[in-house]
């Protein structure tokens, strides 16, 4: 149920993560962060964009649980397929680590693999023109709050669910091949220990107006809340794709330290573009409309190129050749055309 998001440590809205983010915000910035954006606390939480996030959260949950979940392959199935495929070719390691060591390696591998695939899927959502139409839903928020994290189109939700199943399943299957079935996670309050720690250190501040940056050297390794806010500025949307780790942005050339970014007046797009994402129906159907228009644009562009090439080709023909091709008149001996 939706309220389980607050009760379960595996969810971004877990009550302890929200509390820790609030305490960090108060400790480092007090109320200045929101006031610097021109909002009172009441205006911030009751902004039309925030109210849309609250409503869309429940709609998104319903679609995810009752429409998307039945379509997704499970991580367990992927793990079994991986084990069956790889075990025939790769022998089990002779190294027999302790139970604690193996649990740590498995937990860390799941975390790193998940963050790595999250980086590339997020980057693909920005660089692919078709997928960008769906990811625009998330970037359409002019005001960021923790529930903006869930302002995601169902198509994107499906892709991220598939990404998780594949990354977790492949890692689990490989560990079963190499070390056998004695796998377990290192957990804190039931969540992957790495995710728990990072979430406790203010992950909910990423979708907020608390501009909390790290030293530049640290932002090469870990994404700060300020870096993700920079990513929500339209001019820096193709930087800082990382989830928890900034090292992927650093390695693959998409890192923008928060201290070097020029802060914009608001998040999201221009006001005129925002008008297409003001209601729940618009959040759901606007990407399809954009894809249809994009398809029409490419069709018209292709047609123009074909006509241009045809004109150039015919321009090189003689008058007789053009007439024979049916593309133009030619003078015949009796003077008629």
C-alpha cells in the first residue's frame, strides 16, 4: 500500500530517511534554502507543482502495482537463468571466503551494479530523443520535494524495474556460480546496508531546495544533493546522471561539480513548456503526444531529403532523359511539346 513507503526501509520515503534529511537541512541551512527561492514554507509545500506530486504519487503507485508489476520479469528468474547459462562454462571458485566476507562482497556488488546500470539508463533517457519525451515528466517540476522522486512516467518506471531485475539477477546468478547458494545481504533495518547509509545521509535532499554540496574532490565519488539539483536545471540536464555514486559521471565525462554550476532561477523547463505538464492526465499522455509529433517531424524531414535528392538527380539529366523519365517536357521534331 502507498503508506508502506513510509514504513519500509527499502523505500526512499522511509520515515527515518525523511527525518535525517530534515535534520541535515536544518543543521546546515536552516530555513534559508526555501526562502532564498522566494517561497515561504507554506508556499513551498502547497505549491501547485508539489500538490501535483502528491496526487500523482498515488496514481503512479496504482499503475506500478496493478499494471506494470505483472509485466516485469523477476530478479529471481534472471538469477536462475544466469546460473544455468554460466555454470556450464565457469567452474566454482576454490576460494572459500567466510560467511561475513561473502555477504559483504555480495551486498557491495549488488549496490555497485545497480548504481552503474542506473547511471546508464538515466543517461539514455536524456540522450535518446524518444525516451527523453517520457523522462521530461520527471524534469517538469519547477519545485522539488521528496515526492518529486516519484514523478516518473509509467514507461520509465517499467524500464527502471527491468533494469533492477536484470542487474540484481545477473549479479546473484554469478555469485551462485562462483560461490554456491550460501548468499545473504548485509542489511540495516532490512535494507541493503549501502543504500541505508546513503539514504540516511540526506538522499531526500536531492529533490529539495536545500543546496547542499560537497567539496569538489568528494563530488567526484559521491553525488551530492546540490549536484542532482543542478541536473534539474535545464542548461545542465546532461550532467550528473549518477544515483549515489559520482564516479560514473567522472569517468564518462558527465560530471558537473555543484560549485562550478551557475544556479538558475527555477528548476525544469521554460514556463511555456511547463504548461504541458500541469495535470495528472497531461503527465501520462503528453509524452505520447510528443513522440507522435517527433515521428511527424522525422517523416517530414525524410520526405524533404528524398525530394531534394530526386531534384538533384533529375537536374543532372538531359532534357530527353527527363522526358523519358516522365519528369519534364522535351521538344519533338514537329515543334510540339
